[in-house]
C-alpha cells in the first residue's frame, strides 16, 4: 500500500513539467531569473559578510544566487563548484580560499562552458594569465589600500607627533597585524603602508609583525602578547583590516588604554566597517580605508548577470576592465572628517 502511494506520488511528479517542484527546491519559483553559483571563502569574515549581503541586494530581480560557505577549505570549495556546475548554474562568482587555486577552478568552469567571476582574492599572477576567456576579476588594486593607509598615518603622525612619539626619537615604533599570508591584499598592505611612510621621510621601527589571518580574536591575542613584551614602547598599531584593529583595541582597553586617564594608542585599519566607524567616532580608532562592499558586490553581480544572460560582460555598466581583466573599485581614506563616504558604501545612508 505504502509503495503504491509512493509510486503514485512519483508518477504525479513526473507528470508535472518541473521535477524541481517535487524536491521542494524553492529556487524553481523564481520565474525566469538565471541561477548564479556563489562561493564565499568563509562566512565567518566581517568584510565578506557585508559583501555577501551587498550581492544579495544587488541580485534582487536579476538573478537567483546559490550561496555557499567554503568554510576556509579549498577542497570543499572545489566540490561546491563541481556541484554548482552539475546543477547547471549560468555563471559562477568565486571568492577563493587559496588565491593560487584560480586556474583549477577556471579549468572546471571552462570545461563546462560556464562563465566565471572571481572576487576579493585575486590570482597573484593576474587573471589575464588564466587560460579561460570568460573569466574576470572584481576587486580592488591591493597596493592602493596600503598607500592610502600610509598617507593617512603620515598626516595624522605629523599633526600629533608631540603626543604620539612617546620616546621622542622622531620615529614610529609600531606593531603590524597582517592578514592572511599570501593574500594579495595582506602582502600589499603590509609593504605599502610602511614604504609610503618611509618615502615621505617618516622613519619607522617594527617591534612586531605577525599574521592574525584577518581575525579579531587572533589579533586580540597577539596584541596582548605584544603589550606584555613591549608595553609603552609601542607607539602605533597598524592593521591590514578593521576586524584585527578591533581585536587589538579590545586588548588595549584591558591594558588601560582609552580610559579616563587619557592613555592613548593610535590604531589604523582597512575596510571602514560600520563597527570601525563607531570606534573612530568614539576616538578609539584613528583612521581606516574604505573597501567598498556595495561597489564590489554590485559589480560582481552585474558582470555575472551579463555573463548569465549571454551578454557582453560589461554591458550596461560603468565598469571597465584593466589589462589584467580586472575591475578595480577604488579605496578611500576615512577619518572623522568624511565618514559619510563610508556609510554610503555600506548602505547606512
Ligand atoms: C578585506 C579583509 C577580508 C579579506 C578576505 C580583504 O580585502 O580587507 O577584511 O578579511 O579581504 O579575503
Ligand atoms: Ca618614537
């Protein structure tokens, strides 16, 4: 009896035009919108969470996004890409776990003839070196964030040297919280923030430099260790992103900074997360660099939708591709004076 019922059910299903209606796949109710497969290197990343939300918003009425958390595991992401390809998505948007895996993912997409947009983690050799025509990158110019952060630090240092140069030697004794090793943004920010300062004639002394892989909690631990080791010798904290800057600020508070007795430490980040803007407002963060999630998320969706609809990748957009097949959304230095720019880019205005 049971079998009979099941069989009847299956038959009814088979008779319906769409099999999807039988397996409860809600995406089939989205009309004619193309499905785009998306993999995010890990959901547990402050900045990528904002970018992911920006993509969802940008896709409304244009595409259905099939979103996947690659959980910081490249092998897992490779499997997710295989599944999305088998499912027949019309385009892929991939935030790599390992930037070096770009050619492997591109090979899969090419074999299935599915166009591909990489975001946020750029193939270090350049997207133009990947053997697939229908493949572009949407992100930023990594050096730019380091240069802007360096310029921001330089002008703040000049203005506050009397207070900030605690040992009076004219040099900045700093600790550097680096992002993920091998990530183009982390490498460039670490190098260019300091070289920009030095090019302007500001001397620097590195007390500590270590990767906290973009992560607040790890940065908090590192800062605690550095405070234990160097104490008041530290004159500045430079972080490759706001998430790590925020972790450092927590450790600094525990050590008595930003309290009533006026003990202060300049901390600089990158991203201009809404949480970081609050800290700048509170005088607990000195500056950051806007990494625009609406801009990058929006561009990624626009290009993927064009691909999915068989159009020229830049059709009806204002974006351009550089000679490495990359769309580069500009960074902007952010201090107390221009926080509105960052609020708009995070959809807060
Ligand atoms: C952001 C970081 C983020 C990383 C993820 C960078 O561009 O500044 O906050 O963790 O991308 O890949
Ligand atoms: Ca000094």
